[in-house]
């Protein structure tokens, strides 16, 4: 039982690190914060599962760094490919797409990400995991059990809500073959906003107020579009 608790905590820790890595990469690329993953919480489960697989299947090969590198590529690539496949079948949407990268396989995995998988495996086995494992070993089993139970309940609720909402609105979403993560997350957030107890009470009590708010939002969006258009026209005229 203690091993299961430890593995779950490892999963959560590395899923959070993965989310943090995704957010930082998107911040550099898009110059803005993007909450990656379709779950509401700050975790990307695929990273948690990937690192767990590395720890369990490859962690014993510490004496052979090349084997760790190559097996990490194999394990993580298989996980990424089939996760992409099943998520697309389940939600009719892609959470990542590498079709525009060279040497990709059905847009689900590509050489450009496989190499970092190998490097990540080496970092995890030799540098990252040992101190984390040591840190967790300092806590009693009772403490770890309580923390793991609380986190598991939150994680389970997040999964249930996210899957429920996506299934509920799946027929309304028209998505292309591309990375749809941000769009899916926005659907979930909007659904929660529009279906919260406070919103439903406000909507039933003050329907005209809700309509007015929606109209204001639409007008602001239209104003922003017109402002951007005018700025572009002014720039062209100055040229």
C-alpha cells in the first residue's frame, strides 16, 4: 500500500512539473499564459504517467546511460502516440499535433520531441528523481496517506468534471485537426461559469441583466476588432 501511495505522489509531482514545463514553453512561444491540459487543475497527467513508466521500467538501469536514453524515447513515444489516439477517438479532438514537423508519425509523435524524451529520462533517473524520492522518504506513511487521499479526491473530481463537461458539449464543438487543448480548456471554463449555482440564480432572477452583460461582451469584442483593423489601416497609410 505504501508503494502505491508513493507512486501516486510521484505521479502528481511530475504531472505538475509537466504542466509547468508546458506553460513556460507556451509563454515563450505565445508571450502569454496558457493553462495547458484539459483538466482544470495545474497538471498534465501524461507527464506523470511518462515519468512513472521511466521510474518503474527504466530506473534500475542507472549504470547504462545510453540504455536509459533509448528506452525513455521508446516508452514515452509509445505513451504519447496511444494517448493522442485514444483522446482523439474519445473527444473527436487533438490535444497536440506534429503534422507540420519533419519525421512525424500520423502527427502524434515526431523526432523533434522523441530526443527530448530521452534527455528527460536521463535527467529523471540520474538527477531529478533521487532527491524527490529522498524528500518523500522523510515523511511518515500516515502523513503521505493523508496528503495522497486529499489530492486524489481533488484529482478525481477534476477528471469527472472535465470529462462530463467535454462529453456534454462535444456535439457543439467544431474542431479542426490541430492542437485543440486551449480551445477545449476554454469550453470547460465557460461551461463552468455559465452553469455555476450563482450564474443560474442570477440568470433566473435577472435575465435582462445577463443578456446585457453578453451584449456588452460582444460589443467589446467588436470594438477590439475594429480598433485593431483601424490601427492596421493607419500603419499601412503611413507606409
